[in-house]
C-alpha cells in the first residue's frame, strides 16, 4: 500500500503541474473542463461532486461487540479487528478467519500510517492558503467539488480527492461523513448498498498521527456503527529497538 501511495503522489504532482499550466492560460471554466477530461466528471465519478453531509459525534460504543474483536499489531500500528478479514499493512498480511468462514476470504482491511503533518510537509505551499495540519488538509480534500473550482488550489484538491479515495463500489450510493469517536476524529466515505459494503476511513488521533483504513466488506457483515467502533481502536505503537 505504501508503494500505491507513492504512485498516487507521483500522479498528483504530474497532474498538478499540468493544471498549473492550464490555469496560467485559462480561467475556472477551462480548469473544470481539464479536470473533467483528465479525471472524470460528476456522472463518471460522483464522489467528485459530493462532500460530507453528516457529522457523527461519539456514537454509542458496544463493549460486547468490542470484546469479540481480535487485536493485531503491525509496524507502528495496533488495532482490534472483526473476524473474517485479511488485514494488510504495506507488504505484511495477517489472515484471521476460521475454515467455516472461508467464503469471506476476500474480505479485507488495508492499513496505512503516516507521521503527523506528512501531507502538509509534502505540499508545503498549502500553508500559504491556510492549511496548517493534515486534518485541515483532509477537510479540504473531502469538501472539494468540481462545481466549486475557481482557482488552481481548488483544482489541486479535486485531483487529490479523485486519486486518493479508493473503490467504493457504486459511487451513486456512496456517502461521506465527518466523525468523532472516542479520542479519534476524521472522515469516512462509505457504501452500504450490498451485496458488499465499502468503507474508506481517514483517521487522526490527538497527536495528529494519520491512519487510512480501507475496508472491503464482502458479504456486507459490517454496518457504519461497527466500523466506527473498531477503527476507534487503532493506535500508533512503539516498535521494539
């Protein structure tokens, strides 16, 4: 997944340079046309015209459900996860399902971790437009919409959104929300349309550490509350020296 993120960043840089060229010689309408031609329009990629419409604040935590989860550790990450999922961070994979649950073998949870301010340090020019930390960076990404493009900065965030949000199934049924749960906060994009559910979670702890958790829920066994409960357990852990 780390390699995927590096490829995504490379694509973003190339697209941004092209957008900068277009912006120099054209106005907002030219920028919109360029983005729609290069990435897609609202009909092709509906998420590009969506933004968080819901704020979820401290949903009820079901301790009985949490007790059914299993704790897994990876480099820098510890998290409680439900049974029946392959859990992957970078090139490490841990499978946790019983033989009788083999039909769910393709259900997967993908994890990514970055140090605080990874993205604002990667794109330092964003500080000039008031982006002070990675949470504000993702707030702007998730709110980006093709219809709101007025300048090169708006176009940049639409590009980020278009290449950084993974597969959500039928995007016409996808939803976006901002959440706070336990000591975590962030943004979740999800699709509960079945037969499979999808969840793209961008999570921050109080120290500003960033965790991306992508869930392909084959068989649609998870709902939004269950996902919020178990992603709230993710934490940075110290690696042995």
